[in-house]
């Protein structure tokens, strides 16, 4: 059975991909409401607004059906090369390209963030898309105020790197980071169009 957090992540990715496919362009998706505030306000976890309370066996049936549907959806998305998982995260692409700012906003609108590998497994999950689409992708890493020193977008230090030989080499001229088709990284200007890969 999927944990609630993974369920919401898969559901968010599914809505993003379905809306993108239906509209042919990135969709503006509001974040899904959390059940946590309702529980904090004293509502019983089996009583949601607008729904009748469910008996334990009915709740189990609904949960099994949802797990089955999510499993099927996840399988389809894997086959369509639209999601991968690693490190407790879901990585997703809609197959479109954009510059760094477009990638940031597209991922944020979908309820996620730009893919930022913190381990070899996560790097490989992003590499799956880079190889599948045979193109480069921006990562959620930027140059700090110190030239040739890079950090995650939240300002934390890189705990994992996979720089290509003799990279980074931009010395303050290339603030963004892209992934090559071999999984290694290169510092690059932020105005190039690269594959949009998000994490949830």
C-alpha cells in the first residue's frame, strides 16, 4: 500500500501530465489541499467535508481501489517515460524544453521544483529522461556569489556532485548547471532551452 505522501506526489504528477497532454501546453495547477489542517481542527480522519463517514471495511475497499488505480497510472507513466522514482522523490517530465526560468516556473506551477540530484540514484533518475529524450536538462543548482562554487537553490551546499572532466569552468560566466547525456554536469548560461525535469 502506498503511503499518503507518495499518493499525493503521484496524483500531482498525474494531473500535471494529463493536463499538459490535454491542453498541449504547461498547465497552471493549484496545489492540492492537505488533510492535515482538517485533522488539526478536530475532524475525524474518516469524515471529510461533503462525504458520509465510511465504515472500516468500506475505507479499506476504497483504499485498495485507489492503490490499484495509482499502481496502474504509475505503470503507464513509467512506460511513457514520464516518471521515475529515487530517494523518496518522483521525477517527472512533460517532454518540453525551456530556459532555466521557464523550467523553474513550470515545476513550481505543477507543485514541485526543478530536479536537483542529491545522490547517484537521483542523478540516474534524471539521466533516464536525458537519455530517453537525447537532450540535456537543467538541474536545480546555481553558482553562488563565489565564482565556480555551486549550491542547491535553497542555498545549501552540494552533498553530491557529478561534474564532467574540467568542469565547472565558467568562472562566473555560467551560473546554471546542465546534465549531459552521460549523466555528468556542466556549468552553462541560463538562457538555453533544456529538457524540463521536475521533482516532487
